[in-house]
């Protein structure tokens, strides 16, 4: 049952990103809720779960947007796995630490996406990619993490997402 609820949460995040959150852009970027959820889940559950849900959320984004199928799935799976590697060492009770990890994970995901887009032949100036997309998105995701991590952590440990 927790997996079904988590799946629903990810699908709602994908739908929100592609609809309502298009109108909530800050500095030209919109929050990446799926990435934030992947980071939250990987911090609490580890690399396997982070990679699995990163792939699920990323492929849902790819299917919905229709461009570069597999790009988001690969990036979010890799990010979820890497964040999850620190699961046993992170202090999970601290919203500030998790927000910082979310910030770093967003920068990592942005750089990996940039490199993959370069290999696909899509050139964007590195300065533009960092200044106009990666850094603003990382700050936006950090703010969302500060607002929502505590609730997610309670759901994952004692609420309806807790393992039975």
C-alpha cells in the first residue's frame, strides 16, 4: 500500500509540474517536484529506492513532455542512487541539511542533464546553463525542500508511507 501511495504522490507531482506550476516560475524556472521527491525518498530509504523512484518519476516526466524519452529517467535515477548512498550518514531529522542536499542534488542533476544534452548535439552555453537554469532551479528546489521535507519525513517514518 505505501508503494501505491508513493506512486500516486509522484504522478500528482508530474501533473502539477506540467500544469499549474508552469505559472509559478521564479527567475524563469519552475520547481522540479519529482526531483525533490526523489531526493527526499532516497535520503530516507537509500540508493535502491532512490534509483527506482527516480526512474519512475523521470520516465513519467519524459512520457508526459514527449521530448528526449529517457533523459529525465536516467538523470533522476542516477541522482536518487547517489543521494541514497548517504542514507546511513545523513542526519535525516534536519530540514536544513536535507535542503542543502536537495540544493547539491539539483546542481548535480543539472550538470548531468547538460552533459547528456551535449552528447545529443544540443549546445547551450555553459554560463547560460548554470546562471539561467541550474542555479535558479537549485535555489527554488531548496526553498521547496525547506517547506515540505518535515511533512514528508513524518509520512515516511510514522505515516502512511512507512513500511508495514
